[in-house]
């Protein structure tokens, strides 16, 4: 069983900062990418940031310059530092991973259950 456990959500003032963490656990051979998606009510889940196994990163235009994704490969953990948070930022963030459980296994997608970030105004 593979689990993605998110932490770090909470309340923050407009313009404030917060850091999310996501730790992958279970039978894991290799992680090819980890990152974060987010979703606002009535909208499709959207990519926020991704970091790949070679360290490449990709950010949504809406968060470029504000959010920074990083990882600790030994801990199988991805972090996302969020600065200059806005009330209009979607509040539910989902950890995402692409990984294989063995060398010959197919790469599969995994999701965390979601963590809430509330920006008060």
C-alpha cells in the first residue's frame, strides 16, 4: 500500500506564507515525480507545482514567483513553500506522486486526501 500523507495546512492572512509537506510511504521502488494540485469549488483540479526525479520543476502561471517546490528524496517527501497567499487561491491542496513499486512495475499515479489552506481577509 502506498500512502501520501499531507501536512502543513491551516489559516493564514492575505499576503502570508505557509509550507505544505507530503510524505510518501509504503512499498516504493522509485518516485518519478511529486507535486501538488489544488481545486476550487466548481472548478477542475489544477496543477500547482511538480518536481521530477531529476529535479526539474514546473509551476502553474498563477503561482510563479510565489510558490516554491522542493524535495527530500531520502525522506520521500515533497515540500511547497507558499508566499503572498491570496484569498482567491483555491483552498484544497492535493499531493500527487508518480511512482513504481518495483523495478519492473508500471508507473502509477497516487493522490493524497487533501489539505486545506484558508486565506482570511
